[in-house]
C-alpha cells in the first residue's frame, strides 16, 4: 500500500506578540521573520500516516509512505526530517507563487502528481491550513481524481485484506467506515496531533541527501486535468471594522445602575413585545 501525505509549511502565528499584529495597507501581517512550521492539521496527518504504517506491519501489510509539499527550497529541511522519521520518499514541487488564495491550482498540482505517480492508494492531508483557511483543497483534489473523500478524520487503520477503517467526526457524532482504496482523507482534530521527533542519527543520515524536486511548469505539461478556475481574482484586501459601540451606565450602586438600564433601555423594548 502506498500512502501519500500532502502538507504545507506555514508561519508559526502563535509566536507573534500582540504588537506584531500590525496590519499594513494591503491588509497583511508581516510574518517573514517568524519561524515556519508544518501546518497543524497536516502535522496530524503526517503522524497518523506513521501510526498507520506501524499498525499495518502488525497485520502483515507493507505500507510505503510518501510526503509532498508545494513550496520553495526553504521546505527542504522539513522534507528531510520526514525521511528521518521513516517516510521512504519526500517530494517538493518547486513553486514561489502565492497559492494561499488559490486552492484550485494547488489541487490541480497535487492531482497531477498523483496521476503521474500512478501507484498511490491513499492520500492524507490536513482539512485546512492557517494561511488561506479555505478548507477546499482536499475536496477539490478528490473531485479531480474522482475518489471518495472523508472529512474530519481522526484515526485510520488497515486490515489484512487492505481495507481501511476510518474514524471521523460528523454532526451526528463519531463515525467509523470501512473504505476500499483509493480514497482521500482530510484530517481534522486527531488525538495524536504532534509529529514525533526523529533521532539525531537519522537526521545526520538524511542531512546530505538531496530532496526530490519537480518543476511546476513541467508538471503541468503532463497533467490530464483541466486547471480548475476559481472564477475569483484577488484584487485587494480591506480591513473590516468589527468594533462595537457601547454605553457605560454610571451609578452609585448596582441597584441604581439596574434602574437606569431598565427605564432608559429595556422598558421601551419590553413594551413592544
């Protein structure tokens, strides 16, 4: 079984202080100085895939893990870390484009890679990321591939027949399904949300190894999919004023304030009921 996990590198917004949340004229927050991390939902997907591989060995099923990201060269460190953790292959699609607001393009690139690889049985990725936050990429990718997609996944296992048992959260509660491959899983609030840490020996072994890189333009040449068009072009970002007006009621004590509140505001409203 070949499992592909797609992930994104994002700025660690928790590291921003209150003073750092200064919005510029283009309604953006400066994050270039912030450390980059794996998107939390994607991190959960990467850890779930490792647990799936361990569980599969226990039932005699061999699982090969691949990791894929669309990013610049600064993502190589994360890819090498994943190889140190046991991912047999880690691939980067070279792109310096701003894709945060273009899930259609991201889905097309991922689907093209999967189609050209032609050996992927299961795709896992986070349901959304902290930059863009559209939650559309897994659904669009599954639509292109014509695969079933399960959202809000929290656990996945495999049996000796190669059937996946997928646990997910829905409005009606926790649901467990048996799914035949191929399928796509969008991981949500999984209980194992943190990626394990590789050993120093494994890190050193992977440090000098090159990362497999694919060119975006070349990948599109071999795409069987027509590019998804969002129909929306980002022209400008504007700040929405979310401040609310308020009135402070002055009084000597709580009883006096309650009286002012009733006679000045509530009495007229209650009379209309």
